[in-house]
């Protein structure tokens, strides 16, 4: 055979295929990976970014093309998350060599933006190396780490569509950026000391807002100020933090006072893992979460002072008063690492309080001018820079429950990564609730949850909601045709949906139904069979106009039946009862026909001038909406037992009651048992009166708060066990979904799951979205926007 014939035969055997990769494949080094893979296999062609994902065309021997299609997902870069690979034959061109083409814009966006990622080991090594040109560079990054979601302004994910567009690359950075063999190839935030963002330290000059002076050597000076007790605003990936030395009790108290924080625990940043291990108990999963690429705040069980090793860093008591846990994270940006100090830096604080830069309830501050104004009364100075933050993104908060991750707040490091849905949905927007708001966009089998927005009670939060919703629509390409909202007529989230609906339908979802649907969706249930849904939280608008929150539902995506609930009690004064748990305790005592005697802690906590009008209020039902809330029952028992009478933040009383019960070895008392009887309208009624009577008896015997708290937790666990057994007996259901903010309580959630599994139930608990209102939007979405499902039977809307 002649050479010409050989070439012709080879050409005849050659294939060319177009390969489209969906998922998190932009900003993670995917195109350089494709280039390397194609070169290794001797394939010609090209690769590019599009709004749909990464698209490659490869040409060469059939065996090599097949290997390419198989390995493109299996060997993907570590930060990539490949959802699907589609390939199709296209005509051969006889091309040689493999190229990386400029990104193609236009058309709908269907790719996924990577979450922000903690600084990788390679960048940390360079940042710590005096011989490296990026030594001590506060913005060092590569394709394996750094900002992503918070700097994206559009798709495809290229520098022109990020907030880095204002920083022209120097010659050396441009060379790295265009070199497929370099790990900074198309790392959109790439920069160096010569061409990147600039760090500044501004200090207050006098009492007038806006008067500042700029200091040289910003990092060294900031470390010195923190060591001396200053409070600084530090610009992070998704917004400003307020920082101070966690061991300086005076600094922590001043920060708490300035921020009007009440007793709500502060998050800590530890310089090293060893510093975190010295102050808290850390298991294998907690260690992985602390040191991984997401770097959330991890709630860890605090060590007592006696349990801490010699030389452990000091934690002021005012960091987390009344809490059994400490919220700890490790540095996740180069700036954080430098602020905590490199090995050759002078000693500074080993633990910093690092809390969101805002006043309580407001969204995190991201704009530099706004930070100078809104944080002026909170801070002594600003460690800031000129790289804009396009998307606000608070720190995520997680805890570990029975060896599994439980999200408490899903934000930085997680958003906007989608949740896969078990059934397809029409293009829709679910706006969530009013507390701890997140919203959710969905289409097909994907649901994108926003980062944490906050409480929808002021203009700043509503403005943040507007911006975040528009940005998520843009990067997902979802144009909602349906809007979903809570049934509460006063929710600002629902009012937002009405104002922005236009010709679109706004569909309403009952609060606790959405909680249960959220748990079902993240566990992949298609809704064809009902579950027993246990929805325990503080507040949710009930179908009868009362406040629900201690609910046992028989639910699927179509609807629910209310199988059982806590006996309603008066909620005297609405928010006043939430902020003053002693009012809730007195209301529960009244409903249980137990007298308000002066020897009870909740009675003693109620001022005399308030007690008489409160008694008339509950007797006559004035401004007393009935509530079946389990969260309010936790508040009541916390005050009755003398644990907490005033709540400065949401769920404070319940959290302190959990802390009191933690580790208590006291065996359960059978006297702590709910009454259970048929109600007049059908559902079973769980009456807490016997439990409250047992608490009162224990108090008069001098029983400790920890024992009372532990016995109460056990009583709630047994209630769940007995009601679920009754639901199975009557309806043949064997799957239980635990949802609602009360199930962020690991003591209760763990005990309920263990007992239910022992009884043969399948138990669903949250793993991807929070059990509280931060996961509500996912349930709203799948209830309202799912496409046609088989008839599930008897559930009612």
C-alpha cells in the first residue's frame, strides 16, 4: 500500500465528534483539562465555553475519540461537577492540532457557575514563599481556587463577565492566563502585586461619619490593631465582616453592644486547625468541612476550660453565652491567611471573632461606600480593597448530625450549586419566607437556591433580594412563568411576588407543607406516595388562620392532611411573646390550668405591672392568636425551667434549652408525657399540659435545669414516636420526614431518628438545604411547579 493509500485509509477511519459538557465546568480549569486530554490521545479539534457549558470537537482515530468521551467526565478537574456529557458525530475536517477558542456568548445560559472556593495549597505555598512573585499577595488565585459566584456578572464565565474586568493584566499574568500548560490558564480572577486589586486600611478620624485616614502597610497595621483590641471591618468574598480578638473580652463586648447583637453567638476564625481542636471537639467529618474547599462555619461542641490543653487560645465567655457550641471556620481567602499571620509574622490573635458586617436583621454590606457609612458606628477601621463584590454571600453554617452534614445556612461555598429534583418543574421562582430568606429558581430537574438573603423586614433586604434574584435568573437562564409564595397574607416575600407577577400566576403554599416537600425533594421522592411529615418550627400561617408549628402531616406534593398537632394555646402579643419567653410560659400554664405562683421562674421573671394585664389578655383572648407551635413550647419550657426569659435573637430560648440538656445523664421520667386524644375537627391533639405539670413538680423538688431540659427533649421524642406509629397503623405509611427549624436541634433530631428507625421507619432528614426557613423555597417550588404526576390518592390541597 502506498503512503497516499495509507493516509486515505487513516482518514476514512477517523471520526469527529462534538462533545457538550453540562455542570460546573467553567472557572474550574476545564478547558485546559480538555486540551491536555485531547493532546494525550493525539486528537485534533478545539474547545470553547458557551452559555450552555463547555463544547469540544475532537477528531482522530475512533478508539481515541471513544476514550476521550469516556474520560472527559471520569478524569474531570477536582472543582468540576459534571452533570451530563452529550456527544454527536459531525463531519471530519482533516484539521491538525488542538486549540482553545474564545468563549461564545448568546443564546440561553444553561451552565452552572462554580461557588466561591477556598485558597488551594499551591497558592498558599506561593503566597508564603519570599522567592515567589506573589509572595504575600492578598488576592492570589488560580483555576483551582478563589472567587467565582460573587464576582460573576454574566455568562460565559470569562474575565469580561466578572468584576475583574477593571484590572488589566500585566504582561506576566497575561502570559500565564493564555498558557494552556499553566494552572492559571483562564483563571478569571488572576492578578499579582503589579496589576491586581489594591488593599487599603482606613481608620476613623474623629466622630464624623466618612472622616478617615489611610494607613500604610495595611495588613501589618491591621494585625497590630486587632491585637490591641480594635474592631475592624474586613472585606471578604461575599461582603464585609466585623473582626476582633476573640480572647479580648472587652473587644467582644464592645462589638456585641455596637452591633446590637444581644447574646447571639459569634462565629470564630481560627488561624490553624490545631487552634480549633484546642477549643472544640472535632470529628472526622467536621475536620473535612473545616479544611475542605467550601470552608463553612462549623458548629462544634465546645470544650470546657478544664478540657482544653495547655497553651490553648483564649475564648472570651461573651463569644457564645448560653451555647454549648462554638461556630468555627478556618481562613478561606488569601487575605484571611495574611490577616491571621504567616509563620514569620509577629504573634497576633489566634482566634478572631468574624461576624457579618451589618446590623442585626440587615443584609451583609458589600459596597465600599456603603461600608464606610453603615459600619461607621460599629468599627474602628476598614481593611478593604477595590475588587467589587457583585453578589452578596454570607458565610455558610453547618453542623454534623449522626455523621452527616446538616446545613443551617446555605450560602458561600454552596450557592449557586443546584439541587437535582426528582420530578421536572416548569420554569418557576419560589420566593421563600420572611425569616432567613432564600429564594429558588427551577426548571426541568434543577433547582437553584440563592445565597442567604436575610430577614425581609427592611428596604435594604428587599433591595438585596431584587438584585440577587435578577442575577440568578441571568446566570441560570431561567425565565419564571410561575411564582410561588407562602400563604401568610402579611409576608413581605409574598407581597414581592404579587408586585412582580405581571401576567404570571402567583401560587400559594402552606408553610409546613413546603417544609415537608423540601425534605422529600432533596431525598429524591417523586411524590407518588405520601409520607408522615413532622414539621416543627416557631411560626407558620395555618389554613385555619391560626399560627401552626407543631404539625404531623400526611403529605405528598399535591397536598396534605393534618393528622395531628399540638394543642393550641394563646400567643399573647405576637412578637412580644417571642421576645419574652416568660409570656409564652405563662400562656402555656394558663392553657394547662396551672396557677401562676411566685415560686415559678417564669412568673418571677414577669414584671408585676405586666402580669395583671397579661392575665386578662389570655383569659379574654385579646390580641392572642392561637398557636400550635413546637418552637413556642420550647420557649415556654425554657422560661419555666429558668433557662431563658428574654430572647435577643431567633430561637435563643430553644437553643439554650438544648444546651442545658446536652450531656445530661439523667434517665427519662415517665411523668414527662404528652396527652394524646382525638380533636373535634379530626386530627389528634397532643396536649403538653401533663409535661408542664411534671416540670412544675420537678422545679418544686429542686430538680436541676439540665435534668428538666433532658426530660422535656425525651418527651417530645416519644410524642413523635407515638404519633408516627398511629399514622402508620391507620394509613400504612412507613416514611417519616423531619423538617422545620426545631429539627436543627441535634439532640432532638438525633433521638427522633434513632427511635423511628428502631421502629422500622425510613427517616428523611435534611442534607442539602436547611430544615428551617432557609430551605422553604425548595418545597414551594416543587409543590407549585411540578409537571403532571400520577394521582397519589387521598391527599387534599
